[in-house]
C-alpha cells in the first residue's frame, strides 16, 4: 500500500507527508507530552524510518530526553514530530492532530495512562499501558 498522509502546523509554514500505514497509534498521557502540547494528552502515529518527508519549511528540534527530539514550528509553536535518536523503531512519530485528515488514523492504545489527569475519562474501550509500552 502506498498511502500518503499529509499534515502541517497551525500557521502552515511547516508541511510534511508520511508514506504507508502507521505501525502504532497511541494516546500518550505522559507529563512531557502534556507540557509540550499544552493538552491533556497527545495522540501519536509512529511510522518507519524513511516514511517522513518535510515538504515545506523547517521544523525546530528540541532534545526532550537523552533518546529523542521533539520538532515543532518555530513560528506558531505547533508540535509536529517525535524522533527517536537511538535506533528505536518506529523512529518517526507525527502528532495525529496535525494531519490534514486525522480521521484516517485509528488509535490503538493509551500509554502512560497512570500519569493521566483525573478528569480525562478513557471510555473508548482501548487497552491501556500504565507506563512506557516498550516497543
Ligand atoms: Zn506554524
Ligand atoms: Zn508522551
């Protein structure tokens, strides 16, 4: 399958495409995703190494841990990507909320569910992992 999904930030400066189907789609409730996105949780779709192409603009990188960077638009601040720098697979994750058609993506699981804010009620029936899913 050679499906291509496109997406971009709020202001439109940074645009990207991902090829193929995501390997994983998670709602992440960790405190880092919460702070980075200013949201209760962040929904991520993980793709194989070479699936991503930045088609317009340049995303800024923030090294958020010893093993990953988060990329965002330097103009509007929109969170776009999570990149593992230490060889994990899938290594490229995109924020599902920045896809042009997020309805094309089907979430699979809640992760870091133990860190969720108490007023988020996970009633979608998806499985939960309390911490890191250890892919
Ligand atoms: Zn932007
Ligand atoms: Zn997270």
